[in-house]
C-alpha cells in the first residue's frame, strides 16, 4: 500500500482508506437487502421464515467474530484500519441479532407465553437470548460520548462482554443443529481462536508490564 | 393440467394440498444430503427399477418380490394426508399407495410377530449422503404390529397422480400420518416382522430427542423447541399442531393407558 507523501508528514492527516468504514456499513447491510429481495422473489425456498432466521443468525455470528478479529489483526499487522471498522461491524452484528430475534418473534406470532417458555425451558433458546441481551449495552454504549462518560477503562471492560456474546452465540448455533455439526464446529473454532489470541496477547502484555515494574 | 377432482375418501383431509414444486424440493432425506434442497438435486442417482423387497421374519409366507409385482397385488388408493415433520413444519400430501395391512395379511404374521421393522436401501454409490456417517446406515424404522395394521398406514408408490419422485421415497415408502415424518421411511427394501421392538435410526442417534413412537403430540415438546405449533409450508404464520396430527379419532385408542410423555 502506498500513501501520498504529504499526508504522511502532516500532523493531523486524514485517516487512510477513508471509504472503508462507510464501505463496511454498506457491505454489511447488503445481505439484509439480498434477504429481502429473495423473500420477495420466493428464492428463500419452501420455508422462507426458517431460512431467514438461520441466515440472520449466521450473519450475526460472522459479524461478531469479525468485530472481535479487528484488534488481533491490528496488533499482528500494525495496520490501523481494523480499529476503524470495529464499531461498524459490532453494530451490524447487533442489527442482525435484533432482526434474527424479530423473525423468531414473528415466527411464534409474538406470543409472550411461547417466548418465555422457550427462553426459560430450552437451553438452545436461552443461550441465544442471553447473547442478544449482552449485545444491548454494547450497542447502547457504542458512541464516542458513551466512551467519555464511562471512562475508557470501564468502557473497555464492558465491551469484553462481546466475547461472552459470541461464545453464547456459537453455543446457540451448536445446540440448534439437528445432526450435522460442521457449521457450528467452524464457528466454535473461530471463537476459540479469538479467545486464544486474546489470552496470549494479554499474557504478553502483563509480562511486559511486569518487566517495566508497572504492577497494579 | 387440471385434474378431475375425485370425491374425498374417509381418510382424506380437505385442506389445501401442498404445491408439487414445494413438496418435491423441500425434503429431509439424509441419504441425499443434509440440506432440504439436496434430495431434489442428488436423488437422480437412485435406480428404482429393478427393485426387490424382502419380506421376512415372523411370517408364514416370507417372500422376495419385485416392486412392480408387489404393487400389482393390491388396488392402489389415493390418500390425502397431513404430514408433520418433527422440526415443526407440515405439508398436505396426496399419496398413492396400498394399506400396509393388506400386505401383512397376505404374508401372514405368526403369533410371535409384535413389531414390523423397515429397512431402507444401503448403497453409497446410489445414495451419496451415505458416505457421510451422519446417521447409522441403513435407515431403519419400526411400528408396533397394531400400528402397522391400522387402515391409515400406507405403503406409498405415487404422489399427486404421478410415480413417486426419488426425493420423496421412490419406489416404495411408508406413510404413517399421525407420527412425525421421520417414521415414514423411504426407499424400503426390507420388511421384517419381529418379536422385539426394532432399534430405529433416529431413536439410536438421539434417544432423548426422538422416541420409537414419535406420535405427533403438541403437549410433549422436543428438548429444543415446542411442538405446540407448526408452519404449514406455503403459509407464513404458524398454526396449532393437533394431537396425533389430527388423526386422534382414528388412532388414539391404540395408546390407551400409555404415558405418552414417557413413550414419546
């Protein structure tokens, strides 16, 4: 990648790849559009609601995993752009999770008793619902002003809930499958890799801090 | 082509029949793949002629019979049945076939016969899904003898006035309309009368989720979802699921005194 020399030297230079964050938003919303068009044309098959529920669930997991891959990617490559698309990816994941839940509610005729029964009695649904609940405060504190209000350290701790959410999401996917666990296995491996990177990096950082005598 | 409407028989439902295009492209048939669209794509490799069916076990007249001879033994009947999948969707299927009872009477079960075991074809060359050990092949299903003798229980060879499509179980499949769809085994090659309850494929694969009886029962939830409602294919909203899939008047007496929560 080559960047213009003047940009490099200016102190408040424009961020590189300025089109990337809006591009991620547009690209992330495209599957929803495709889903809508497929629903209208009948391309979702004989059981379109079921299909749409599955697809929005998969998109949620994929986007969550991508948002959590941003920091490791930035650390491994020293690229800066992953940090600038992380928020968009996280919010898109929330949008698809909300859509997934809305479709599930529609599927069950918005009957509170049915939903309550599912959430309380069926671990498969409990896990998915818990993941969604965890994403709510993250989406609500995604603004710059929320970071300021909470203070960065607290905001960061809160946003580690994303790891719990993606793990619960992967579990929900695993429990939701009848027999073939290929998809859920891939999801679980990706989540495990994200956790591993996070743990290793956290340990490395602690060691560095210990060396520098910065013990907390 | 408009078909002449025949008068409805005593076992027929008058509900709207599921369009042929949907009934033949949305199938659970793991022998041809795990996705519902897979069987329609992959079942072309199944050769349904010549096809022989072995009927043996606790019978006085065991026989190995060609499918065309077998179906010439009985007058074929139209039956419009509801079909409820354990996953929570349903269809209305106009089958063509003969009552299993007629076949059983012909081959004469002995006094020891208590169950009927059905075995499907086991040939990974014709059934590519069998290269995947996702289930223990061949697919095996079973019924209690009185369930097998019930007039609703059908051996189907046709669908909607046509020969049964491969993805729907050609050339010979079981249809038990008051039980979840997985009981209605496809591509049957063997029917064995037994003294002991057969070990059936899904009940072996996941005993907490799929029982031997598998009667449609809205009040016994699957561990992962409620069975109280279902989506009729082609409809957007769910509808309530009926006990015994709406055939309670005909079959509930078979289970008198049984705890249907235990024998799910």
